[in-house]
């Protein structure tokens, strides 16, 4: 898992400091490319992890359609509970969950998908009737079609802006929340 939470230490846009370091260092780029090409490996990128991995899409097989995550239309940091409806996708993290609507936390300033993505969408922000939310505040960042995340073509690598690991009991640690999330995926 590539977690969120490192935006304050980044430069030139969320996730881009780390992704540019890798993309402009031949040795690091090769290490990451080999990892992503290994069909026995999988990755979940959340929030800044999502932005970071989207910056590596050129070395991730089947990720050429991935969007860049841009500044929220509200021009502010958004942190609240929203709903996403799980789309039919190849994501191993959301297998057999299509059409499920789940409450989930968002916590970001640059989470907007500014282009229309038609393939490998893993979920969309929705309203109380479970219709795709195009408008603020139900769509917290202004993403086209309420897109909350995408996966690569074989479903091993999923990136998403909302924080599934934060949807555990307050008494749980982050590790417990992640374990709960992963157990729900089985």
C-alpha cells in the first residue's frame, strides 16, 4: 500500500516530488518498473499514494489512461464523509463489489479528475439516491463523472483518492483499519 498523508512534504503538486524523483533516476525507474511488471505483485495507492502512482503511469502496465489529479474546484482542502458507488472493474480490491455503495472519508486538496475516463474506473462519488454526483459537496473535488479512482488493465494496481483505511472504529490503529479493509475485499 502506498498511503496518503505526505502532502505537506511534497513539492510542485501532490505526489509529484516522489514520482519525478523515480522517473528521472534510471536506477530507481528500473526497480519500480520491474516491480509493477511482476504479475505476482499488487498495489493500492490512496490519496497522495494515488497521486504519486498516477505520476508513474508510464512505467505501470495498463495504466496509460490514468488521469492526473488536479486541484479541487472548491480551491480548498476537503475533509469529510462521502459515498462512493463501486463500479464494475478488474480491481482485485473491489472484486464482486460492483453497485455496492460505501461511506468513505476524503481528505485532500488535489483530488479532481479533470478529464473523462471511461475505462477501469473503480468507483464514483454518489448522492443519497446513488446517482453519480457531479456537484459539490457530494462530489468533493469536482471530478468528471464523480470519478473516485481507477485501476490498471489487469486490476492489480488500484489508485483512489478516498481513504478506505480511515473507515474503521476510532479505537483501531491505521494497521487495524487496513486489515479490516483488506478482509472485506475477500
